[in-house]
C-alpha cells in the first residue's frame, strides 16, 4: 500500500510538521511521498532531506527568529540544508495568485498541461519554499516567469493532488490551522473542506509551549484510526 501524506497550514503546529511524519514512521506507517505547502513546507523539506528531530527543531527556531521568511530561507540555504540528498519523495505546491495555475516543485512528477506546471525541486528549494510561504508573515508572492506564486491552500486547500498524480493508494491530509491573516484563515477553511477528499484528514490547531509533545499525544490517541484508514 503506497501512502502519501499532505501537510498544509501556517498555525503554530506547522513548524513541527516533521514530528507528525516521524511519529508515523515510529508506528510502522511508511510515508512513500510527502506533499506540502504553507509554513508546513519548510520542516517537510528539511525532514525529507534527512534532518533529525533535534536538528530540525533548532533549524525551525532559527528560521522563525529571522527578520523575514526570505532571510530565514537564505540562512538555511547558506548552511547547506537544502543540498542534502533526499530520503523521501517530496512535492511543494503553490499557485499563481492571478490565474490559478498550479505550480508543483518535484523531482519525480511531470506535466505539460497549460494550467499545471511542474518544476524541478532540486536546485530550486529556496524558491519553492518562498512560493509556498506567501502570505505567511506578510510575505509577498514569489515572482516567476510572470506568475505571482503563493501558498497553494489559499486557492485550493489541501495539497494532495501531487500524491494522486504519483499514484498514492492512501492519502492522509493534515492541516496545521491557526494562521492570523485573512488569507490564512481562508486557506484553513479551504483545507478543512477539501480534506474530506482524503482517506483521512486532521485539522490540528495547537498553541502554547511543547507543541511537539502535543503532536505526539495526538498521534497516540489516533493511531488506531490511522491504521484502519491507511493500512486496511
């Protein structure tokens, strides 16, 4: 059974999306492909390149403390965090704010449709994340070939389309809601609506301290449902 996981959202829990992925693996739920957008795309990419839990927590603290998301991405890039080899297939999704054209950064997917463009992720990691992050912390859309690219979920909700393209047989969608701007609130609403099309969808809204522990506790409470929906 090929399992795909889609992460979205810019709430407080999004910076620890990797913890959810780690907990799946610890409980013998293999993640064959990861799809991400919003703030959740940053830890997803670092996790897909082999960063461990402690290192990733430090990196996300560093990123969150940056003056702007763009400066945070540059710092991660200078540290060489995007040059590590992939240990899990990942797609980062964004959308042209003007036309609705979807752009997916992936090293395994292909498309020549007018309304769906696939660009290589390797070598374009900072650009892919810059697109997915807008409008997080008032980030402007990322301009590429005349398009103004932003968070996929602002227009289309959960980013599980790349998982369907890749032939994943079961899809788990997780939205880390809690964004404060009107666009982020709209994205959370769309993710809640479109998440119903996945085999299993969770809308997680965490706040305060010890968010990784809250994610682990949630997994402990819901692992039976995850097994039922994804493995059987």
